């Protein structure tokens, strides 16, 4: 799958370029941005366009507003961080579709840049409304998708808008995402291992099934492991289990490629880390809950990692936010970093894992840290993403 790159567009000075990004980023209770990775990921595309004298028109969303505009979901809060990181003034247009917006864009000079208000303030965005897409299309001569995290959505600015242009293209961030995940899917160097963690396995089951024939081992830890342990007939005490899945994942539970923890770090509750103890997976106390993989499992998982040449990792292996339950994730992360240093391809994704890597100061020590969550999993299920199909050169 070869995508048309923004670098291939015949952009001239003054050309208006619609750039779909995903600035739906986390903020703290005071409204301050806590993770600017998605903004940083789009900078090289925006800088490229500005260097050519284009007029980038940034399209994004924030949250899931219901019933029209909601001030707490305005993209105005992104503006200070975007201007600082881009080192360039950005014009904010508080309404996406009115005459003032059109007039402002029409009157823009080369090198100006605009950020439109939250597209989801309009019902036409999530309804995939053709008229909404046509209105947005009237603002630009070119379309660039640099919003990999939402490219699995059939929303107007993602799936319809690019079809209204002759040569819709991918931004540099999206190209990096597709390149790395394509390598993992279609040309992984062996041994190829997948590490699955996180609180629940439900959202990873389809991806895991698709990948099982391609991988050498799957290491399952974190909350995801308890449901598989129960499917194998073991008790996991008070640990989190997706009961609805237990009878549906026999193929995963029975696969010899799937490696589960042989021991855990458990405690009565998350709030009582001082009472933690190491327990065997086949003798899990009824009154305890698992919060981390145990020392034997850490060693075994690190050994698998040390032999791998391609590593795909989704989800922490324990409740790493509490230092008492962080050792498993930390030890395996160190092994993944060491594998990367010796030349292995290491690809990770998901918000929780990104937060973990940042906490361990490992974020920049891997081959690729994806900013996509649901889109990563959809891609790894072998699906054709609605936001990416229109960007394929031969379609």
C-alpha cells in the first residue's frame, strides 16, 4: 500500500491546504494540556506547507460534544501550545462554516495558518454528511490527512472530504504510522513477538486473532491476562476479568504461542501496596487482586524480548502508576529498549503505554511510538481504514 505524500503535491505559494489532524488531547482538571504528542506529530507537515508559502487550514475535533458547541470542548485551548511549538502565529476561527470563516480564508496571505473550531460542534461531521464535507472542501485546493488516530472513523472530514479532491495526500505523521505498522504486518523480521497488556483484552482480541498466524510468541500481561487465565481454567482471585469473553477466546487461550504470567504481584486492593506479595498463577489466593507480573514472569518475558527482531507492544503489564506495581512493566520496557539498541524494530501504541513510556523516560528510545489507539488496532485487524483508502495512489 503506497500512499500519496504531501511532498508530492504541486503546492504553489498561496495555495489553501486543508490539513486534518487529531488535536483531541488530554487536559488536567484546570484545562491545561498534559500530553502534546499529537500536536508535535503534525509539526513537520505544517512546517513543510508554511515553507512553501501555502496557507494551511487545520481541521480537528475535540471530545464528543452533544447538541452543538460546548465551550469546554473548544479547540481554542490548543492555540497557545500550537503557536509555541510551531513558533508561528495561528489564526483561530471560532466557527467552521459561516461567511466570516470563508472570507478570512479567502483573504489570507501566503504563510498564514488557520485553526478551525471543533468540527464535531456540527452534527454533519459524525453523520458523514456530504453537504458538510462539500462546505469544508470549498475552503482549499488540496487535502492532507495527518490524523492517523481517527482514520478508522467514517466521519465527513476523514472519509468523505478527501474524495472531493483529485489528489488527497498523507501528512508525514500518518506516513510514519502506516509505514511502521505495514512493516509489522507484512514484512516482520523474525522472531516477531507481540506484547499485550492493559486493563482489558476485549479491544485487542480481533487484532490478536489476525496476528496469531504471523507471530512467534504473544506475551500477555496486565489486566488482559486474567481473562485468558480464567479461559485456561485458572482462578485469579479478585483480579479484573471480562466474564463475557471467557467462553469466546478458546482459540487464544489454547494457542501455544500465547505465553501467560507464571506469577503475579498481588495485594488486597490497589490502595494497599504495602501488603503486596508474589503469588503463583496456578495458586492465586481468592482474597487478592493482581496488579503486576511477578519476578519469574519478568525474567521469562525479558528473555523472549532479548531474542526478538520485531516487537509490537500494546498496554502496560501492570498498574505502573503505583511504584510498587511498576517493576514488571519497567523490566520488560528496559528489555525492549535494549532490543531496539541492537537493531530490532520496536513499535508501541496506546495512550496508557505512551504514558508509561513517558514515566520511565523511554518514549524516544524505541523505533516508533504511535499516537493512535483505536486506529492502530483497526489497522492490525487487517481492515481498510476509511481515512487512508482515498490516499492510496492506485485505487
